[in-house]
C-alpha cells in the first residue's frame, strides 16, 4: 500500500503538534479540518471557495514535480513481484495489470473531484468523513493504518529475503537465541533503523522518502542492465493463461497501484490542482509501462524458475545484481520512519497536552519500538513474501484503490453524476469487492498452507 509522499501529511500534522507545544510554525490545519465537516455534502461550492483552494499558501508543486511524487508513491514492492505475477498468471494476465492501472487512475481522478467540491477537505480520511460521517472516517482510518502495518511487514520480509543473498554463505550464531543467520541479520538491520523512528525533523523524513524513490529507480535500471548486458537470455516461454492463479496474482497487481491514501496531499500541494487528472493519467501510464515492461522482461529471462522478487533471480556473481540487492535492502530501511510517523502523530494527539515534550518523546519511542518488534516477529514467522503481499493487495489495496474512491464520489455527488458514470462506479465497486474477496481467500489459504508445511518439517 508504494507506496506508497506521506511526508506532506506528516508536515501538516507536525505543525499542529508544534503549535500545541508553543513552537512558532505556520499553519494550523486541525481547525480547517473541523470546519470542513460543517460544509454541506452537496457537490456545488462557490467560486470563491474553489479559488481559495487553488491558491493555498503551501501549494508550490508544479505539474512535473507532482508527476514525480505520484510515480514515487506508486513504485515500490510492486515492481519486485510483477515479473513473478506475469509468469504465474500467463501473459494474458498483463491485460489485468493494464486494466487495473486504468481503473486506479480513474479513481485517483474522482478523488480529485471530491476534493474540488469541498476545498476544506485535506485527506483521504476527511473525504471518508464528509461522505459517510464518523463511520466513514473510522473505516478510512482503519484501512489506512492496516495498509501501513501490512506494507511494513512485507518490506521486512523483503529485507530478510534479500539479506540472505547479500550475505550468501555467511554463518552467524547467537547462543542466547535460536536464530538462523538470515534472521539474525534481519534483526540487526531492523535494530539499526530503530532510531529513525524517533525522528521528528521534517527534512530528515523527506530525505528518507527521496532515498526510497531513488532506490526503486535503481532496482529497475539494474534489472534492465541484466537483461541487456548481463548475458541472461530472454528465451523462456511465458504461459498464455493460468486462470487458477488469477485470484492470488490480482492482489500482487493491485498492490503496485496503492497510493490513493496520500493522493489528496499531492492534490493540495499543487499550484494548479486543475491539472491533477493529467498528473494521474501521466503517472499511472508511466508506472503501468514500467510494471508491464519489467513483468515481461523478468518472465522471459527466468521463466518458471523466477522467484517472488525479481532481485532474487538475478545472477548473484554480477555487479548489477549486488547493486540491486543492496538497493532492495536499503529500501525497507528508509520506509520505517516514513510509514510510522502518521501513527506517532496520532499518538501524540491522544496524549494530554500538559505532558512534557520529553515524556511524549519517550512514549513515542517505546510504542514505535514495540510496533517494530511486532512487525519483525510477524515477518520472521511468516516469511512468504508473495502471499503476504497478495493478501495486503486483496484485503486492503482493493478497497483503498477502487471501492472507497467510487463510494465516496457517489455519496458526495450522487445527484449530479450521469447515469453511465453511476453504472461505471457501481461496476468498479462490485469488481473491487469480488477481486478483494477472492484474492483474500486465495492468498490466505496459500499463506496458511505454507505456514503449516514449514512448521511440520
């Protein structure tokens, strides 16, 4: 769930906390959010309101910058698993990948329309509350945190799997605990990143986000270099269609398009939000092209022997493989602080205002450490990357990318949506629900089966 410019949300929330602590920072979005829910839920808003929204003092993102941010949000673990999904589903499944890209781009577009109708709305959760009241806010918040948590578990599994390849042949022993070498390396890597959860400096958080984007681009270039210069012949035959695998691979595909939770922040950051639809079209076109190219390239290179992460299939002796592996290892290590910060901010909101900053920091650090311990334990207990990622996509991303945007849009603008669009949105909700249910059942069964098989040996 890219990956999914959370630092913009973080910046807004930190401003609120800083003001409560008496710091001289600009902007208090909390009051604006409260005021936003007193608005009528009709689609019509005044021209002044729209113009006011389009000239937000903090809106300084150009069209190009917005495209880069959106592409950066979307590309992540999805690019690692797409070649595996194409091989397991057959080349016909690539039409599903492209189709989901089109659907998710449309859902990004209608989120922008919801934000345009009420300029006071600032986040995905705000839209949920505006559409369905307190229940909508609760559901949107729940899925937001579920996506963060499950994505971090997936990132940690990826970290574990790629560390095995990076330190191939390394034999580490810890007499006080029954850890394998790979598990011990993962524990060490997570402990190294633990202090990053205590970061409150926005520039540091933004830096981590940028590093994560660069690592994703580096992985793609390394795979392309392996295909062109690495001596691996792309001569394997991709199956035409393996329909029985569609429920599980659909979760992998849709996870790669997960980013809608933070799209409202990107919309609000644009100098000209009227171009948000064009940003969505360009960004999803770029990402879909990358996924499709990488999917066919990996499937042709490695065939039925392809691993759930493309980096694990690359020739281990080549320098580009080592670069790709290290980039894949570093990517999760940049995600922990970025993904945890929204949770930490909500925690600080819940603490008494009279509590000192130092005490809040200690509580934040303890909760962050405990959460990371839970994530690490789960990742080491169920190290089945493709099944966990597929479950995340089916259970969470299908709702966030397809079901919720359509439901919010229909509820807010029901009286002004043409009948063909109503049919389209209801069809997308139905499709997202079926895809989510079938994918969740399939990936859960496979996860349970692998877990049982692992424990019985």
